[in-house]
């Protein structure tokens, strides 16, 4: 079957202009309008040099198909998730390549009520329409386009998730990685009683301080240095389109997203007793224990935002968390946010009167984990089969890749949805030596 380069599992993403350009963006606008029978669509974009041109072409395609557009300009992906239901729109489109290098860009889609659209839920049809040049005729009545500024409404929307009066006068390092989060932090700054130490907060398409991806160890140094130098209570860093944020404790230690899931579940269950919490299957033991202690119900879902959001809607979960630092909230259209965790973690530190290192210290001790380790391989499926045969005496599960569980340790090995890479996660019950030994053992098999 013919494919267009750049059409991925969850979005369109590729190098500009080879894989993604104004011509393709225009056609995508035409096709997407047909797909959802759009009358009104919200469009926003990130800071990249190509974003304005792609956004204009996309809007032209939507308008030529008869759909009205509301252009909210430079924003974070979560502002599209907010704006789509806010404007009662049929869909929302974000131009972003998130944490990819500057030469990349992408297009991410939602339908009405910010329901995600992935390859299996509509993008495949958009691709086919473009391949077959089946875009329909240009509408006699073209849609209108107008710009809207909704930052203050977005900041107002965040109020329901936290109470600024419950946040102490913390000293907090905020690192925007020169992505899009700067304007949102500026807009909320005077509502928070904290002292902010700002690092790389000006949006800059050249990403002069490295791509905004705090998962890369080399990109964490500026946050760590600022926390240590200023004796801050906390460090927070965002990715390019700020739908993910990452935390550093008061010593500058990077906190794995896995433990933040437990922390946020505990925080949210305080106000939602008995609520359901969704988690992914890569690392689970800490989440299961925390949710049980807090009187909630843990529900597992396949990794990936489309699956998590679908499962949350299905069981009316109040929160969903992935170890990759995607955090989803029912009252945020079941969508992920990088701003809400930032606010909730500061509130939790203040309410518990404990530093972040102490809040997560027990979790890290009880369930040490490897963090996600990626390995490029020519035959990911073959490697997974080989690993499964090696550990066939464990309890095996195939919900998402391969999960094998033993009494004292477990692991998950899965293929990336977007590249020829295997992703490994290992955890143990209170035995860091065992976790490290098994991680080494698994990597030997995977990398031989």
C-alpha cells in the first residue's frame, strides 16, 4: 500500500520541506475538513521557523473546503485541547514537532471535544484522500479565518486544578528550553506566590540551548545547575510544545516520570475519593500501591495518548499518567497537560510540608527502576520473541509489547510506534542490585 512519508501512529511528522511542506499542509487541511465534515476548526502552532507557513497553508486548505478557522497563534498543544471545546469547534489542529530538532515539524489533530485522531482513527483516511487526490471541490462559499487571543481564558481554566493559596513561597527554577511555554508562565506568574528563576524561557526557533527535550540527560544540566546555584526548592523543565513537564528535586536530581504518576495520583485522589486512575504497563508496582493506599482504583491501558484517552473516557477516570511524563486529566477534556502537573506538584510540596526528594524518596526505594532504555535494532519483533523465550518461566502479558513478571522483578519491552527502536523498562521490589543485574542481562540479549 502506498504511504506518505511523515504519517505516523499519532500525528504527521517529518523534515521540512522534504517530508512536510506548505503544499502537503494545504492538502491536509482540505482532507481533514472532509473527514470531520468541519464547520469550525481551531488552529495553533509552536515556535519553529516553518510553523507560520505551514499554519497559513493548512488554514487556506480548511477555508477552501468551507470551514471557518480560529487561529490562536503561538501556543502549547494543551491550548488546542482547551480551545477546541471552548469555541465549540468540530476539530483542533496543532502545528508542532514537540521535542524534535529544529528542521522537523508536525501536525497533530483532535476532533470535537478534543478526542484524539491517530492513524487508525482517521489519519489513514486523510492520507488516502491525498494520495487519490480525492479532496472534493473548492467550496463556493469559502470559510472565514480570524485570529483569537485566549491565553487569559486558558489560565482561568487552570484555576480548577489548584489553589494558589495552598502554595508556599517556594523558589522554583523554570526551564522552557526556548520552546512555547514562556508566554504561559508569564501569564500565570503573578497568580503564584513563588519566586521563579527563569532559564531559556524566550521562545527561539533555533533552540540555541539544545532541543527542548529534558529526557535527554545532556539537556538537564542547565536546570540542575540553576537549582543547585540558587538553592531552589524545585526545578521544572518543559518540552517544546509543553504538553510534558519534568521535575528535579531540591538537590537537582532528575525524577523519573514513573514516580510523578504516583505523586499526582495521590494528590488527585484526595479530592476524588474512589476515583479511577489510568496507568501504562511499562512500570506499574509503585502506581498500584499508591493508588490502593489512597483508596482509588488503578486501571491499566496500552501506552500512547490515543489509548490512554480512550480508556479514560471508557471508565470515566479522573487522571491518567504515563512514565513518559504525559499526564491526563478528566476535567481537561481527558487530555494531557504540562501546566497542571507543575501546579499540582508545587501544591503537594506545600501541603505535605516535605521537599520533593522526600515525597518520592520512599517510592524510589521501594520500587527502583531502570528508566526507559532505547536500543536500535534491525529486527525488533525477532528480538522480542527471543527475549520472551529466554524468560518463559515468568508471568507473560502482551497488552503492550512484552511484559514479564516475577516475584521480585518485572520488565516491559516494546517496539516504538515511530522508529526501529526497542524500549526497555525494568523494576524490582526494593532491590536496586537485582534491578541493575536484570537490566544488564536483558540488554545483553537485546544488543547481541
